C-alpha cells in the first residue's frame, strides 16, 4: 500500500514499461502452461488450486533470485483471498493467475526496479531478469537514464532509499519481536493487554503479516474472558481506544465467536449511560463516541435516528473558537467524520468553524495536535483524511508532509520496543504514520501523486508528472487500491 504511488509515477514516466509487463506475462504463462497443463479446476478445489499455484510461483521466484521470506510475505496479501464471485467465475489455472495473482507479480518486479534505482543489492537479480527475457534493451536504457537522474540528485536518491526501506525495517522489527508480541497476552491488566495488542495488530495487519504470528492465546482470552474486557474505561483517547472496542475489533479480525446478544446489550446499556452522563456526548466524550459508533458498526447494531442524534447533536455555542481551540486536531476531524458516517447534518458555518480551527494547526513544521502543541503523526493522518473526505487536498500542496512522516517513522523505530514496557504513543504514532503513507499512495489524485514525485524523484520526473494531464494510467497493470472516503478503510 505504500508503493502504489511510486508505481503510478514509474508507469507514467517509463515509455517502454508495457514491454516489461508483456515479458512478465510471456514468462509466467509459459511456466504455468508447462506445469499445469493437466490441472483441472472443479467444484470445491479452487482454494487448493490457489495454494498449488502460489507454492509453484514462490519456488520459481526463489530460483530467479528473490529472497524467500520477501516473496512469501508478498503472497500473504489479502487480495489473494478467494471471494464467492471468484469461485463462480474462475474455471482454469490461467484465469486464476490472471485474476488473483498477476497484479501482485507485476508489483513484485516493480519493487525490484525501484531497488535498482537506489542501488539496493539487486545486480544479480537484474542480470538474471535480463537473461530470462524480462528486460528489453529499450527498457534497460530507460532505467539507466532514470538511474542517472537520481545519481545527479543525491537528496532525492536518499529520500527514495529511506522511503522504500520503511516496510522492510518495520517488518524486521516485528519479526525480531515476534515472541514478545505473542506473549503480550500474558499481561494481567486487560487494559494494557488489549489496547497494546490492538495497536500492534493494526501494524501487523497493515503489512499482511497476520499468518506469521500465533494469536491463539489472545483468541482464547477473548473467547473465555468476555466479562473482563467488555467494560467501559475512563481516560480514553484516539491513541488508547476503549477496551471493549479493542476486544470487539480483535475478535472480528481473528474470527472469534462472540455472544452477539450479550455484546449488543452492553453497547445499548453504554448508550443509556452516555446520554444520562453527558449533555453533549460528542463534545464531552469525543473519542468515546467515535469508538462507540465504530463498535456498533462492527456488531451491526443499528441505532435509530433519535438515538444517533442524542449522541451527536451539538449546541451552537460549541462551534465558537474558544471551545474548539481546546480540542485535539484529530478530535475535530473525528467530529466531521462521524457526521459524514452517520449522515448527520451540520450547517455550513459550523463546518467552516471546525475546518478553520483545523487549518490553524497545519504549519511548515508539520501538523500540530493543538494550536500551540507538538507535531503529531496522528494529527497529520486525520488532516490528510479530512481534506480527502472534503475534496480539498489542494490546500496541502505547499506543505512538506512526507518528509516529516518518513523522519518520524525512523525516529520511532529506533525507540520502540514491542514488550510489556512499550510506549503506547510510539506504537500509535508509527501506526498513523504508515496509514498516512497509505493515503498518499492509494488516494490516486494529482495532488497526492505530486507530493510523492516532489519528495522522492528528481526534478525532471517531478516536472513531467506535474504537467501531465493523465496522472493515473488507465493501462497500468498493478493494483489500484482505494480508500473509503467515509471510513478510511482500504478497498481491495
């Protein structure tokens, strides 16, 4: 998800990239035809066919010179999970390859192209790719010219090198701390246990590494200790979500059977407590309201219009500057996001008051969590998403947000330790940083592509991209993942 924008830039800049794609097709079609000519897909064996095909391809990639663990991680992508319509419409091995695997194959090779541009140990692999017919003379010349541009722009070369190494460094950090992460279930305090595991799981999920970890203990905990974690706890923030929400989210992600009636009754009781305790729940308990509605959505508990209004209705006085200035930047965005999600209605001047306050936090140093506060990855993510949600990304064109995000990722990775003593803020900041990179890559608009091109590529490439009318190639063969404009979730 953090390479899609790079692929779009390469696809626009390299004239002979289609020759590259065609050579990839030719190579793998021949391999599959030779090895699976007698393989029949019949009712019920599509999952087995996918497993057989991916195992064959992983082995072939390793023979080509790709690293085993890297390729195995690529094939853990949720895009490969079979859906009901796949089972109805895929009738042959080659169709299975084209519909489920082919885009990931292109992306795997494109990543190595980027590695080549920044001199990351790919020379033997590139020579092998050339000998196997993947790289035409024309394409090699284009790559060589592009590499020369980077060599003349050492700052951009270093930016790109640091950027593309983010995923590997985070995955390595997770892998090195695998035992510590898996043992977090042994924490005695359910608050520490679930909040920390939720944050770490979100990062693991971002990089599709769930199958690399043993979550059996936490699954047992969630299943057998519902009364311990199905509780409302004070002092909740967006960094430290409600314990009950963390439990519901993890249970859904890990396929733990929950007593739906019991959980929904808890949520209904929580609603009654909130409207009794708070005059304006969305203002007085913004973070709690946000995670409450996320929980009802996960549990498919649909509140009626009156119940929703009792939580989100806001007295006009709260839109005054002296009230709004005390909110975190992320909380201000959450208010707008909830109204959008719940189809609520805010007056134009009320929206403007919130947006004006948010814009006071966007500075040349980065996005601040308060007017006079500190720069925050959480605030950066929510401001990016807010402008995406409101179709106003152009407002951010002059801010060097990417530089700040990448720097903070490296800083946090140096400090973080996935253990009982883990600093929640560091984990949260790391999560919001990679989520911000997802927005830059998967919101395929001219504004976002230009941000990436300006930070990562030499001036010649940036000028070509920024002056191009076509920003997203209609013939690009890699995936074009999207971001839901209301929830922020990735659309596969």
